């Protein structure tokens, strides 16, 4: 590294950073556009425009799997062989042209019409879960609401029977240890392998079932677009399993965390809670503002594909780059008074919580629909909901921001 490169020894997994990542990101933004973090052996980019630009730059690759695989010990590589095979089917880890080939069938199957047809189901599921929450002895916003909701919705969309959803949580948690960068390294490989093997087997069976007897669901639609592909460039059976697991997994924990984080913000901002409870329609940007203020994605990871200079620093092929999504969302150059919740902030929707560019979240419209229905219904039904902010324990993760439990008093 050259002299004069901005550097910070911040540990983004310290208790302090987990509680308030925004303070850590503010310090990093003040150091420069590109900052070296020795503790994480990675570059950090935290200014809004620089994050935007980095998302579009093909010199920053999304293939995080190959370097990870290369770093594994022989034992772990053998243990994780099936997990890596599964993750290879995830578009999110590919650059064009493979990325385009993997994304296109999903884009075609995941239509606005399919989403619109799902809306009444989401409303009904939310109502049921609110009843469960009201009846709970010691209500927990995660266990009783924010976790089951996206799991049931995505299961419904894909055509996965709802009775299998407890298994989903278990497998998804196992795979999360690997994908969401939990710092629990000890049993990571074996845990992720167990989760991915179960997932793969489950979806392979489901796909076979719908290949024989198609139904009105996303798995059947994916099989159809793949089989009808005029270029014959559709998904292989393994990639189809990969696509299903990505939809299930990518749309699960992220949505749970967005709902929980948004409700934490509302509970500490009673005026905003009252506005959502009484007339959310008068503040159409409030949900985007809650996402901007404290969303569920802190960082996205890229790998330098070729040496290049950026923000005055020399980035070398193979270096890791952290795109500071959550930091960009509090960039004062874009969002005035970024640490304030402004429920009518005119540019709230410009946040990059769903990423940007060719990898922009494929499920953003679904996530928005679920979060808006859920947050508004929670605020209406329990406008005096409270929690103890001092007791909140944040998930030990670099990429996702969430809490494992959120005990609440619903008044
Ligand atoms: C609040 C909820 C969600 C958040 C914050 C979120 C966030 C993101 C982000 C930041 C990316 C970009 C990844 C990158 O650039 O490497 C992404 C990609 C993706 N998301 Fe989401 N997501 C959410 C919900 C969902 C849902 C509900 C689904 C599906 C049902 C979904 C499916 C995907 C897929 C398939 C990709 C990969 C797109 C690509 O690589 O082309 N997400 N998401």
C-alpha cells in the first residue's frame, strides 16, 4: 500500500459498531472516498456517488465465491463442495454474461401481475399474524411476526407448502452463517453444508413435482420460461434449484430485518409512529425513509478484477471492496440532516438499500409491498408499542443489520 492512503483500524464487528454502525461509517466517510480497513483487510467506499459508481464498475466483480473457495482449507473445501455448487447458481455471485443468463428467466417469471395477485394474501397473512401477536403471552416482534411473514409469503409465491416453513428457518439460518458473514467461524463450514444439502434436496423434489403437474406459482413459471427459452440458454436443473433457494433465502432475513428495524425506529420516534398509524397514505415516502434511516443491508462485497486507481488509492486485483450501502444512505451531501427521520423527505426513495445497477434487488417490489403492508398494520393496531432500546442485541454480522429477538410491549 502507498503512503498517505486513508486507513482506519475500526472493527465493524465490535459491540460498539454493531449497536451504532452509522457513527463508524460517518468517521470513515470523513477520512476519504476510499479507506483501507486493516482489520477487515478490505477497502471501504462510503460516499453516495462513489458507491453508485462502484456498483456500475465492471472492474469490481461480484464473483465472491471463487476467492472464498480458494482460501478454504482442503478439508473445508470438501465439506463445502455442495454448498458452493448451490451458490454457483445464484446470479448475485456472477458477472455478465453469466449474470444476465441467470437473471433473465427470473425477471420474466417474477411479473408485476404475479405480485399484484399476491397482495390480498399478504394482507390476510399480516392480519393473522397480528392476531397471534396480540394473543402472545410475551410478544416478540421477530418470532411472532417479522420472521414468519416473509417466510410464509415467499413460500406461497414459490408454491412451497406452508407447513414446511419451520424447516426453512432452520436451513436458512444454517446457510446464513456463511452468506451473511457471521463471525462465528468455528462450525461455519459444516453448518452451511448441512443447510444447503437440505435446501437442494427439498427444491429438487418440488421442481420435479411441478414439472409433472404445473400450478399457478413461481416455480412452475420458472420451469416454463426455462423450457420455452428460444436460445436454449435456460437454467440447468442445478441452476433452477439455485434460483429457488436464492429467492427464498434472499427475500427472507432481509425483509424480516427491514420490518423489525423500521418498527424500532418508529418506537423511538412517536410522531412518526402516530403519522403512520393515523394516515400513512398522506406520507407515501415514509416507508422508504425508514429503510434509508436504518435498513437491513449494511454493506455489499465486491472483488477487484483488475488493478485500478480509485479515490486516490491503488486497488489491486483480488482485493476486497466493501460498498457502504448504509453509509451512502446517510451521506449528508445527498440527504439533508441524514441522522433525522423526516417522514416526508422528498428524495427518500433514492436510498441504495436495494443495491444499484445490474444487480439491483430483483425482489424489491415484493419487499416494498410486504414491508409497507406490515409496518402500517402494526402501527395501526398497536400505536403504543414499546421496546427497551438498551436491551437490543444486534446480530453479529458484517453485511446484514438485524436483531435475533425484539420483545415488545403492545399496551
Ligand atoms: C428488505 C428486503 C430486501 C433487501 C434490503 C434486499 C437487498 C438486496 C441487495 C442490496 C441486493 C444487491 C446485491 C448485490 O449488488 O450484490 C439484492 C439482490 C437480490 N435480491 Fe434482494 N433484498 C430484499 C428482499 C428481496 C426479496 C423479497 C427477494 C425475492 C423474493 C430478493 C431477491 C433478490 C435477488 C434475486 C437478488 C440478486 C439480483 C442480481 O444479482 O441480479 N430480495 N437484494
